[in-house]
């Protein structure tokens, strides 16, 4: 059943939402045994919410099961961001995005698996003692990351469902592409970050993943808006994103980023995305190839230097005193702090803390951190210039098909980081973008990414509708 | 840029991380590769360019300095084992 039809039936009391939620939870447990998409299944909370909705079936998400990435806080439900250092942490409040969804009748079924703190593009960098989620199309391959559990569950669930994911440099788009679903990253600041366990404050965004373009539009209009609790949230009014689902794409100008189809991109990915661009042309879009030389060449180092610098300061708050993992209290503060961190962070978290700390250290700061922040300005300017002439820019979402786990093991961290070649740049510029499932090759899904100017999410939804 | 064991240990110490010998052995070539590659940013001229610490222009947003209800003390202490007399208990500071 489609999302819109399901919600209407709940509102009209044609579906027993408590009974339905029980069935959903059973299916989640079954899927989870095989695919590891959920770190926690919030059974009690979901049933309690379902009972409330049954009594009062209002709200634009009435009775709809939603999953929440483990880095987004849900009150009274363990929220670990996929890290051992936050094992046992029970938030005292909902994140704003979660609260807004619940207020509209959504039912939280659980917390989805992810790379530790979002540190990865494949969900293989899960924290110590966490399970790696498996691709819904081939269990020997990765889901993409870091919102891998969100992508996998969205594809695998037979019930209507929307996932709340989080993206810093590709964490919604990558799993959306590798799991064959829609994944929308809003403009930076469009959705409040309050209650999000942060990775990089100037980059983090909460956004939806769904099997339907409708689901991404519906969730975006539910969770968007200014929040006094997040000083970076935008005050601009939120429009009706679902209205864009009925707008025709005729006349939209598309810039196809040439560098994204170079030899580094798998041929089958390029072919399927080009075929989709031609489809848009057939439907009245006008496309032209363009180049973004600085953006496409320098976004990876720029992104990783800024993101790790921010992460290394954010992670300083995990000191084993107020919440999360504890150790026996002994030694002085530095000794205790060092012990908690060394015992509970995974390898990739340690690597990123070291890169981020290095780039901010006296003697290196100007050449690395500040330099990256300056190049970020050039990248933003290059995008802004292109978006003066085009409504939407297009690239593949990921340069490859979903990789096998044994292939990923052979990659060095640098080679791993390079896989974010398409996604890091729009995130540096805070531009909204949407990964659209556009086809398959060897039974594996391929995503096309559409990027628009700040606050122009509607245009992305218009494009997505053509493939829904 | 010479990324060597001493430098990695110094950075790790600043970051309050104690790396095992195995971790140092594994991380050193990886970090060398990453940081040497990232230094390619030096090729771009950014002489007259201001850094962007946010992707969009965000002005200072200040709120009125008013009293607001806060989280209950007992609630706040729920997530820790290290507490005493309604306070967090930490390691020795001095």
C-alpha cells in the first residue's frame, strides 16, 4: 500500500493502527535477524503511540511507521549514534524533527544502524560490538552509509514507511543510491539539528529516505522550519513540498556536471544516469553539459579536513562522566578521559579524530583547516554561479555499484574517502540534493543525484516524481 | 610534509587518545597517504578569499536573556553511574 493511501485509511479508521503496528514490529524483527538494519526496536513506544493514534487518528503522518537514525535522539530510547561510547545513553528529549513527526501521528519503530557517528560511506565502520547492515539486494554487499540501516529498511519493509536519516557528506544519498530508494538532503538549516548527535555542525542535516518521492516531500514539509533551539535553523517559511509532485518538469533547465561522468565512474552507472537525463529531456527539460573544475577536484580534501576538524572537537564531550560509556574512576582527568576514549571509540573514529586534531593544531592550522575553509568559499561560489543558469544540476549519486564487503576491505582510508566524490561537494555548499533510484545493472540499484539552489527543494521533488 | 610516528603520537596525545602499537603501525601509512593527498589544496590560490565556516550566511542570533525551566536535576543524573549528592562525580582535577 502506498503511503498516502495508508494514512488516509488510518485517518478514516479503516485500518486498526495498533494491530498494524504489531505486524510491522514482527516484520522488523524478522528483517533485522537477517539484515541488521535496526540497533534498537522501540516496541513499547511504538505500541503506546499506536494506541494514541487509534484514539485520535489525525495528523498528516497518522499511524505511519517511521524509523530514526541512531544519531537522532528519541526520548527514552537508547540512542548511540552507532558508537560503543554512547551505549546505554537514554535521551531525555526528542530531537525536534522526531517531535514534529510524532506530533503528526508518526509511530517510531526503532533506531537504524549507521557508521559510528556517521564516519563512513558504507556502514562498515560501525562501532565496537555493532552489526554491519547488509544490502537488501545482495547480502554480500554494503548498504552504503552512513545511514545504511535507514536505506536498507526503507527498501526491505513491505509496509509503508519513511526513514529519518542524517547527512554530513553523503550519508543519506549513498544508502539511498545503494538500496534503491529516494533520499533527500535538505538545505543546511531547513530542518532543525536540535537533538542530533553531531558529527560536523556546519555540515549536518536531517532528511528523509522513502520508497516514494511522495514520502520524501511529505516528511520534509513535516520536519522543516525554524527552531529557536537551533541557532543555525532558517527562518524562511516552509512551503508545501507535496504540491511540487503535480508540477510538470517541462522547461526546467538542467546542468549535467561533466566531470562526474569521467573514467572514475563505472560505465554502467554513467549509462543509466544518462538514459535518465534523456528521459527528462523527452519530458521537456533542457539540458546542457557544464564543468565545475574546482568543486569536482578539491571537494574531497576540503570536506574531510573541515568535517574531521569539527568532529574532533564535537567528540571531546564524550568523557565518560555525564552519560555514555563509563570506566572505573581512577587517575587524573586526562588519564581517565584518555582511557574512556581509547577503549570505546572504533578505529575510524580514532583516525578522524587524529586528522581533525592535526588540521587544527598550531603550525598546521593555516595550511589545512583555514585553507579548506577558503576553498569551501570557492566551491560555494562555483555552484552559485552555475545555479544562476540552471534549475537543477545532475550527477550520478555514487560512482560505483554497491560494493562487495571484500572489495571494501582492500581500500585504504583515502580510497574509501574518494567514493564521496559526488556527494561531498553539495554538502559543503549546504545545497539541497536528492538521490533518485533510476535503474538497475546486474540486479543492483543505481541512483541519480539532483542538486538545486538553497531552499529550492521543490524543484528536486518535481524531478524525482518523474521516476516515482 | 613529514608525517612520522612522533607527530602522530603528539596529535593523539592532544586528542586524549592512547594508541596501541598495532594502531600506530596501521594508522601511520594511512594518515601519511591522506594528509599528503589533502595538501594538494595548497595548489589553489586563495589569497583574497575569506574562509566559509558555514555554507550559508548566518548572522548572530541572540535571544532575550530570560529565565526558562531547565531539566530536573535527578533526570540529568539518570545517564551516569558516577554521581554523589546530586552532583556528577569526576576524576581528580588537581
